[in-house]
C-alpha cells in the first residue's frame, strides 16, 4: 500500500516537472523510485522510469503542441539521430554497475545545470526554424546534438529532457519555451527506445510504471499551464530548470557516493 501511494505521489511530481520544463522527469523518477518508492535494483528503477517518463512525456507533448510550443522540423531531425544513439547507449548502460551509474548521473546533472546558469546568450537570439534555406547548416548541428544526447539518454536510462533542452538551445538558438515543448518529442522517443531495451531484459516493474503514468498525466496538465505563465519571465523559467537539475544532481551524487564509499 505504501509503495503504491509513494509511486502515485512521485509520478504526479514527475509529470508536473515534465510539463513545466520539458526535462527533469527521469532525473527525478530514478531517485524517487530508488529512495522513496523502494525499488531495490537501480537497473529496474531505470527501466521502470523509462516506461513511465516516455508515456508522461507524450501526454505533456500534446499539451505543449496545443499551445504552439513544438518546432516539428527541428524535433524530427534531433529525435531520429537521438534514437540511434539511445539504442546503443542503453546496451552500454545495462552492462555498467548500477550504483556507479547513479553517481555519474548526478555528476552530469550538476554540470548541465551550472552550464545553463552561466549561459549568457539572450533567450532565442538568432533562432530560425529549420527550413530548406538553412537545412545544410542547421540539420547537421541538430543531428550531432541529438545523437550525443540520445547516447547519454540511453546510457543513463533517462528521457534526457534536461540534456535535450540545452542541446536544442545550443544547436538551434531555440527560445527556452520552444525548446521545452520541442524536447518532449525526443523525450518520448528516447524513453521508449530505452524502455523497450530494458523491458526485453525483464528490468521493468509494470505495476509501479502504470501508477506513475496515471498520476503523471494529471501532474503534467498542471505543469504545462505553469510553464505558459512562466514564459512571460523567461529568465525565471531557465533558473527554475537549472535549480531543479543541480539540486537533484547533488542529492543523487551524495547518495551514490555513500553507497559506493560509505
């Protein structure tokens, strides 16, 4: 009973964060599954997270699409390259020690969060949607960023939104809110790719995954509406994104360190 209740509350929180910032869902999902819900195996937590985050990301994608925040040409190029990277990354991740994987996950989160805080370029400065006019220059940047992010997404067993958002902003100079909405296309695809890989290895707790998905759909609706309100203050949205990533990253590092060296 406690585990179901904890899974529902955790799923709602993950859905809210996905709707708000497009990333952070699996950043939160994996630690919550391990430390709150009580999933003993980090690999099962990663597999269960991938299923849940892929489904919740899809629901949140629909919300952002309706609000006009999805740049589809950029999303398609980024995602196709990323799916290939995620497939290879998930194979490597399953062969890596689970506790070391969590620790490295936390390190990566802190690095990305700090980089976002230090980013000086104005939000959306120089952005142009992918078209036949700029495809020769922009498509390779999107494909390279997508492949790299996808590989890390598969390796760490995450949807990768906290990597995808800055990846889209760096590769295409995309505004924050558009990057949040567009990232959910890739989060859905990357999470699904990783989920299939882990499910075929028997590393998914399906009961917890279904509870996560149901609660996350509700949280996502609230998060997407909050993102629309925060869009008027883009600096605030970026700081919220960075703070969540850094805070959870430090926590995961601390828990991973104590498990490895404590």
